[in-house]
C-alpha cells in the first residue's frame, strides 16, 4: 500500500503543535492560578475585617493586618499565641468548647458575638464567624472578626437608658403610664395601679376611656387628638377616673408624645397625680367658707334683732316716758323721783344689754385680766342671761399664756356652752381649766341627751369645725366624747407657748 509523503511528514508536526498548545494552556492556567492567589492574598491583606487561618489545634497560621491592628499584636506575636489567649479568662472555656465541637466535626461553622482581649489589656467586642475547611489534606479553620465595639457601646448605653427609664417609671412616687396613640394602655407603674385599684395586667387589657368618667372623656379624647395632630404633649389636664370599686378618683395628667426616627407617633408617656384629697379639701374649704359666710350673716341678723327688738325698744320706751314727764310733769316731788327712777332702771337695763352684746363680740376681760377672769366672767353672765347653772373650776394658771391661746380657749367655751344650752336639754354644765407640764387643759361637759360623735354630720357641724380649726392653729388637740343619752364632754389640750411659738403657729 502506497503512503503519501505529506501524511508521513505531517504527523510529527501535529504532535508538536498539540504539545505546544498543551504547554501554552498549562502556562496560562499556572499564570491564572498565580493571579488568583495574588488577588486572594491582596484581598486577605486589605480587607478591614480581621481574618485568621488556624490549624485544628487553634494555633494561628496566617493573620491579616486588620486583625493585628484590631487586637494590637504584630503578625509574629499573633502566630505564637493560642486562639484562646485572645479571650478574657472568664470567656475562654466557653469559646474553646465551641472550637472543640468544630474539631469533633459535630459542627462545621458557628458565629457568635464575643469579647476579645487586646495586647494592652483592654476589651473590644467582635462578631466572630468560624468555618472548617475540611476539603484539604490538612484541614484548616478560617476565623473572621468584625469589630462591633461601637455598636455594643451604643446598645449598652441604650440599655442603661432603658433600665434607668424603667426604674424611674416603676419606682416613681406618682402614677406613670404608657399609652398607644389609639388610647390603649401599654404600661402602668405601681402608683397608677394603686390609684385605680387595678393590676398592671388588668390595665393592659383596657383603654383610657374605660377608666375615665364618661362625662370627662370627650374633652380628654380631644386633648389626645390635638396632641397627635400638633405633635406636642399636654400639661396639667384634670379629669375624673373610675376606681375599680366604682368610686371617683380626681387626677391631674401631663403627657409627652414619643415619635420614631421617621417622625411617626409611637406612644404617649404620661404622668398622673391623684388629686382626690386636694379636691376634697378644696370642696371642704369652699363649704366651710360658704357656711361661715352664712353664719356671719346669721350673727349679724341676730345682733340686729337684739338691737332692734331689745335695745331699741327699751330706748324708745324710755324716751316715751321722758316725753310724758315733759308733757305732764308730776305735781309732787316724790312722784317725779319715782318716775325718774323707773326711767333710770330702763336705761340701766339698756346698758346691760349693750354690754352683753359687746362682750359676746369681744371680751375686755380677756385682754386686760387674762383667760381665767374672762372665762369666769362669761360663765357668770351667760348663766344669768340664759337661766342655767355653770360650775367653773380652775387651778393656778400661769401668766405667760399667749393671747392666741387665751382667745382660742375663750371662744371654745363660748361655742361649747351655746351648743350645750341649745341641744343638751339640761340646765347644768361644768367648765374646768387646769395646767400641767406646760400645757393647758380645758373640759366642758354636760349630762344631756348627747349625740353620736361617729356620724358624719356630727363631724362636719360648723361649731365643731370652728373649734377644731382654732385648736389646730395653736398646735393643740381636741377630743369630743358624746353618746346618745349619756351627755357630751369636750377635751382640749394646748401648749403654753412663747410669743415666738405663738406667731409661728398662727
């Protein structure tokens, strides 16, 4: 068989070309692999994330500059230390336990946030991602560390702020609430729960409207809507709330609207103060003031009647008798003297009546002779005027009793005897004034029909309120004992104070 010379001569050329091509491809692959290795190495060196290659014993083999800078060690120092040495002693056992799981192939990667110990002894926070490279003759571990210290500090600062807010919120002496823009309770502290008698869990199932008196809700809901629309809070808004038992609790509220970073309303933080006692005190003071005005008007009317019906009539009668003497004088001197004596007696009676009225308004004996003489004189005059018997007893009373204390005791004797004469249905009373341990003790008692001192009406009578207030102003104490059909006894104890202490009390 004939063979073509071109076939014979072409085969070596083809083989040579194939070999050249193979060498060229291999060279290109080597060059590309070298380039890939170089790119990987450059990336390994330049990345801001700390990277370490470790053997299965946890010993660093390669570390990049970012990890060295992060921990403050040189590359040589890093490769001579065990991975556990970069953990605080209290964290080392936990960190090595995770690495042991990786060595045992029970896991092939893990990620944790942990503290790292730097060369200077300070601590930083890092997010550690560890993976096992097992598809190699000698398995390696790659560890990547991202510095999250600033984020952790921010989180800790936020947590501290939240804890402080939570502590202030829970331990505040006034009511604190967190309310959604829709008006539902998101949180309430102990003081607010005590105000309304609910537990926090019960309040979290309710809205503000449910614990607000229906008459007050429209105005308060409008205040909430205005705060939402205007992006502001509200201050010192009064409204009535409903206690769990149904009673009314007066409150005063202030609120601040909290928004997120986008400006959207999140919730209200409110301060709530229970002002029920203040409101009741204001109403009591208003009632007392009203009743005092009524009492003053009644007293003015009584004095006017006394002046008109008694003094004025007696003066008019005396004037009429004098006019008769002028028109028809008696013929005998004896008759003239008799009629003049009658007129004189009428004028004496008028003078006595005016003096009695004057003494009720102001006792000159109290100012010039002291509390004992003033009370004794009043008891004598009052007994004569009202046809009752008053037994006044006293022991030695010092002379340094202040005017305020003397006036207090005198007015209490006046009020107590007038009340007893009017209500007790007896005609005998006892007044005792004594002194012991720099304190004055006054007792006014009767054995009349008495009253129930525990009844609310007994405690709010104007006369009793007046006596209690007078005693309070001189730092004293008053106790009223009374039972039906067993009489009434009023005990008063006041300190004998110096002039300075008396002024302080007033």
